[in-house]
C-alpha cells in the first residue's frame, strides 16, 4: 500500500503572514505577499488570486462561450510557484490562458459564483475539475483547493493553491482563514488607496487654486504708485503676522479678495487653506450646512458627511466676502463661532473646536446697516478688529497708467501677440474716466482693447471702445427724472440698453475675456438669465 503524504500549514508561518497582511496599504503588494508566502511552502506548487471585476476582454477571452454574462468575471491578479519539470516556466505571469474566468465557469468561477470552497484531495482520482490533467500529472500535483474571499457578505475574489501533497480538511480550513483575512486586508487596502487618490486629487486641486490665486494676485492687485495704495500695503504688512480679524472695505472691483489673499500669504497660516465664501450666494436655509457642515441623513438630500467651511478652514483663513449680506438670524450663529471658537454640525451633538482667522469684506457701510437694524453691533466689532479701506480707482488716478500697461502686457502675452503700448492720448483718456467698476472694469476694457487691436502698432481710434463704455455708464436721465431720481421702468430700460450695447460691442458673444459678461463685470450665467428675462436678441 502506497503511503499518501498529507499537507499541513505551519502555525508560526501562517501567523506571520496574517500579521503582515493586516499591515499592507497597497492591493498589489498585498496580493504578492500572499502568493509569495504560500508558494514558499515546499508542498505548494502554485498559488493564485483572482478578483471579481467588470468584464474587460470578452472578445479575446478563451472561455467566452462559457460566459453567461459579460458584466463581471474573475481577473487573475497574482500568481507564484515553481514548476518541477520545466525550470524555465514562469508561473508569475498574469496573461496566460487562465487570466480570466467567467462567473460560474470551471472550478474558480464556481467558487466565486456560489461562494463555496472546492477541494480536490486527489487530482489523479478526481480530475473532473482539472482543465489539464496531463499537466497536473506531469507536475506531480496531488491536490487543489480554492476558497472564496468574502468581506461583509460580498465575494471579492478567489484564493487557490495546487499542492504536491494531499490537502486535508484541516489545511482547507486554514486556507479559509487566510482567504477571509485576505478579503478584509483587501478591503482596507482598497479604502486606503482610494483615500490616497482623493488626497492627491485634493492636493492637486489646492495647488491649482493656489496657482490660480497667485495669477490673480499678479494680475494687477498691487500694481501702482499712489500713496493710498502704499498705505494699504503697509496695513497688510502690519496686520498679517497677527491673528487679528480683518475687515476689508471698498467698492466692488477694487480688489478686496486680493488684499485677503495677501494677508493670508504673509501670515503664519499661509501653508494652510484660504477658504472663500461668498455670503450673498448662500441661501438662508443652507447657511448652517454650508458654514458648519452636516452628518449623513441630517436632512433630506444629506447623502454624505460634510465638513463645512469652518471645518475646511481649520488652522487656516476663512474669507467671508459680502459679509453684509448675511441675514440677522444667521449672524448670531456666526457670532458664536467667533466668540467661542466652537460649533456643531447639523445632525451631530458633538462640539467641535476650530482655529480660524476671519477676513471679511463688504462694499456696504456696516455702520449704517447697524443703525438700520440689519447688522448686529456685536458681530461688527468682532469683525472690525483691523479695518482696511481700499480707495476706488478714481481716487488714485496715478495707478491707472501702470495698471493699464500691466494688463495690456499680460493680455498680449496670453494671446501670443507682439507687445505694443498705449499712446499718450489713450492714457489720458483712461485717466480721465471715472471707472465706476474700478480695477475690474479697467482690466475688462484693456483686454477688449488688446483683442480689437490686431496690428503691431495700435490703429488710431482703437480705444474708441472706451467711449462706448463711458456712454453706457452715464445714461442721461429721463424727462420725468430731472431731480436725478429714475423710476423703476427707467432703470430697467437703461439696464436693457446697457446689455444691448455690450452685446453689440462683443458681437453677441457672452463668455470669455472678450465677451459681454466680462465687459459688464457679471457672471456669464447671470447675464444669460437677464438676456432671457428681458427678451434681448443677441446681435
């Protein structure tokens, strides 16, 4: 009677494998660890792992005829072993005949489809599951065992081995333990890889935003030579190193966001995020969620946890643009965070501490808003620790020429055009204009001027566009408005005329630096809505 040698796992080596599996953070390294460790047992000839994934090579799959559905199949992701008869055979290859198994097909597909293990104790006596019994006989293989990799009720893949000695039930049980631990380690590694991918994506987006803001900051925010501009810069240098809250005051288009960016960049928080919130765009009913975050299921539509702006700005800076637009009832919520440095997410009772520097900006007169009962006095004094007032462009006319030259050079560089300059007459025209839209309006006019000037030297009258802009900005009053007060109909008529003029100057184009939205200083979507509401034809 021939003695049959049986296979048993060594407890110490299996314990070491399980410990190492739990430490893996890469799926690829996890798979290699498992098959390499198993194939290191002298009794194991070949160890392989297949994962359940979407069908990706149905046209070239050797088992396509056995596939009942092309939605999912088993992908070979790891293989290790050594041939006993062919020393040149590479059993680590993943592109062989068994690189794919349809769900339910052959022994591996059967294991994955039904979620049950398969053991063939004697390949010689029971070869119905063996696709190539001659190969198994030549390699002196005695047994096969395969076990489903299951995690939280879901089959993730199959772990299988061919052994030189007979596989026992106890060895199959150990293989099951390895498969279950492998499934858990796989789920953890996949989650870690996803977190890494999202982190890299977030870092890339942050880098992009930093570059974008740097571009904005270099686009003319602090270009100039006026004493008032240098006074603003001195104030930034003075307050930036501290943690004091800053209130930036000024008309629309003066560069309040650029000042906030410079304060942040010159502070000790510059390596942390600068989070911007346009308070006017936050609906009253979403204020708490937007600023403080929420937990999943906190309200209808809350499908996932959200950190909120304060959470995102932790240890950094929170820029509250148009702070004067926050409704009174929401101002109390904001005040509590500023006073106590803590808040609660919607749907969560946990108190969260937060370390955030506040920079607020507004074009409103907050003192008048307080007197009118529309802005809390205590919130105003919390925000107004260090005010910085940005004067309008018409009050620092010595900055207009260097700003215009800067914008023109930048536009021509971006358009890959030859450099040219403004004529003295054109500079004089720019300086004499009042610029109700401030630096933003100046930038728009210069960009349009650069686009319309196609030759190396500016053609005469090319800045005539500026005259159209001036006319749009200074509509004559109606006959019934000699007192200087316009009716609502007059205002609507003038706004419609202004949009029509802008569309005509831009040849009907809305989007882009040479579009009407850029000319008017509004968002393209806002302009499109107004065009539709006023039934304006694009000319």
